[in-house]
């Protein structure tokens, strides 16, 4: 079978997106692994399906590069909204349903996509680190220097320690010496490597900084290796609502592949 797809990236976090409203795509773990493989497939951090839903513009189904269905992907959500708009499924403002609930979105004239994320009602501590769920689980650790050669090894040791090995966790290192220049790096479970950007991780970092610095409302720019994202929020006693993730969503190319 010849399968049509779109390749998207949001600040370097890249995805295969398939219009599966006809429900003919074979949701096979090995097949998804092969499609995401950067040597023998299309290559991507994850694969997403657009499916029909009676109550929303569409349904988002997300798989990590390991072929397993996963929790929410913020950059993926922004990219899939842009592709749905390109397909004529939705207008430049809409709402879709994902594994963690509903998400409003707005596609701006410059191609940037603003995506509403779920509320975050608590931030836990694990030693010096912060742990929170922003649609996916995240571990946030502040570092004096994040430009380190062994980042993946350090992050992998956290992801696979006794606390997190079973369910997995995404690991973020941040440098917050300058509140106007927050930079971060992310190791993503399911990809099992560093990615150039992580949307839910960027949200986790922004909310952690806002909690530490008692910023009750506004937005923070966050620099990822793949580019800048912005997170909007309202905070009340370390509880966050009206959270939005904004950044570019780029259609790299469209294609067809024999399955």
C-alpha cells in the first residue's frame, strides 16, 4: 500500500503525520519504528495520526519513535494542528482531542501555532529537581552549565533509575542564570536520546522557573537547541492555568511511501 504522509518540524522536533480519517493505517509497533528510523525510514522523533472525532475538529494519536503510543507531545500538537489546517479539516482556530484531553489552538499568519496545554496543579520535588506533568511527565534540574558532553549519559541515568525506569520520564536540564535568557536541553523517553526541542518539556521548564521566581502571570521565552518557544501562563499558589505553548510549525515536505 502506498501511504501519503507529511513531514513536519517544530523547533527541530520532527514528526511524520498521516491523515488516518479512513482508519486504514496499520498501527503496528514495528512499522512505526521503521517509518521513524533515520537510516531505513522517513526519520522522525514520532509519528502522529489525524482521526475523526464527533465532538472536535479531529483526534490526535501520537506514537514515539520506539513505535509505542505515548502521552501528549506539545510540538507535535502544534504541527498536527497546522497540517489539519492545510488539509482543510479546520480553520485557523479550532480544538482537537488528544490522550490528555482537549486542546485549543490558533494558527497565526506567520505560520506560528499557539496551543493550549492542560492545567498543572502541582510541582513535586525530587532532591534538587522538580517533577511535574504537563501532558507528559518531566524531570527538571537546574545546572550552572548545560553545554556538557555527557548530557545524554547523565539524563539517561535519571530516566532509568529505580524511581522512573518502569514508566519513564523526560529529563530536562536548564540554565536559569538569566531570567530573560532561559536555555534548556531535553532527553526524551521513547526516543531514548536528546531531541532538539520538546514542547511539554518547554512548558515544564517555564512553569518551574515561574514557580521559583513567583511570576504570577505572563509569558517566558525558552531557548531550545532547535529554536525559541514561548510559554504563557497564569499562576496561583504554584497551580497553573491558561497555559499556552507558541512557536513555529514547519511543513518540511510531503511524500508517499510503500508500506
